[in-house]
């Protein structure tokens, strides 16, 4: 069996993010939550893998987005890795969940990494970004410069395009494709020495998407920037829950700021959280 050390590394946060935006739950009104930006580091089986790679703090697009949204204490992925004793040059693989700016703009910090991304995800974003009728609201979360950098990496032979599900991309780690929040998202299903975890990016924003709320005890799908259907999203939720055996605590989402309530978490020198995922259930 395969085994990985799994750490969710915070890159920045918004301590007062509108819950109605995070969940697309109209009934939450003006409630505010702690929303994080994160990437996940997996070390083991001869690999140093990142699931997503954050943003570029020197990119004009990223700086403008962070400033506009009021995000706080944001750091580039190299700084974040340094803070936990990992050199960016040691990262051999990056799996991109999707092509939104805060998930892929940090690629330039990883010169030795092979990049895995769904071909349909990249192709569809290139197509709609050139379509004058595609909503500007949805275009606003994609940085064309980041897509161009991905093309440059492809010319170097460092991009592997995926076509849907892939079993055992790495030992114990399989890719599952999902439509909804973006065109063709990659999720990682991890069999960590017999314990199942799912890294799902923005397929969901918070655990409540799976558990529901007291007033709405049902799936509450993430429709923020969605390009797929509600059926696409809820079908993904069913499959994810089946993989983790109904254990929502084993599902990891990029912007879920509540990890410290469940898993061992400490705040490092940068003032950002590091959450360690173990085989045992969280608190």
C-alpha cells in the first residue's frame, strides 16, 4: 500500500467572507466566515506533489484580485513551502484542479515540476475567453497570462494533459474528473495505506455543501462561477462521499477555513495555518 504525508498549506485568507457567496446559500444572509486559500502537499512514494499551486504575488492580475477582494496575509507558494522546510525545486509534480487564477498562477515557482491538467479544462477556457458573449463575471477568475505560461511549460515538455479519470496516476493516487464549478476539474482520490481521502479543489467550498444546514438538510451545491449543471455537481458529491465512506472530514476543499476545527493545525511564522492530515479521524 502507498503512504503519503499530507499537509494543507494556507496561502492567505479572508476572515470576513460572506457565507452566502461561499456556499451560494441565500438563507445565510449577511453571516461571515473565515475563508482560506490553500494548496496541498503530498510527500511519499518517491514523490513531492502539489495539488494546486496558488497565486503569483508579482503578477498584476493576482495583486489586483487580492486587493479588490480584501484578502489578507497572502504569500506566494515558494514562501509558503520554505516556511515548512520544503524547497520549490523539490516539487516534481503539480496537479491543477482547474484553471482559476488562485489555483494555477503560481506555476512559475516550480521549474522542475511536471504539470497535470485536464485537456478539456484548458481548451474550454481558451475557447470561452475568446468568446465575446461568455459572461465577464466568469471570465474574471481566469488570468490569460497564467494560461500562456502553461503553454510555455508545454513547449518545454512539462505538461501532461489528462482526459477524464486516471487510475493510479501516482501509487495510491487516482484522478477523478468533475464538471460544475469549472469545465473539467481534477480531483485526487487518495488511498493512504487503506484510509481514503479526497482533494476536490472548488468542487465544493465548505463541508455544508455535503451535510446541508439545519433548515436545509440536503446537498447544497457550489454554484459560484459554475459552468456545469446542478446535476453534474450533485453527482460528483455522491461519488466523493462514496469514496470517503461518508466521512466528510476526509474531503479537502481549497477554501475551507474550518480545517482547524477538525484536524491538527498550527500557525507558522508567516501567520498562516498548516493542517496535517492523519489516518485517524480529526477532533
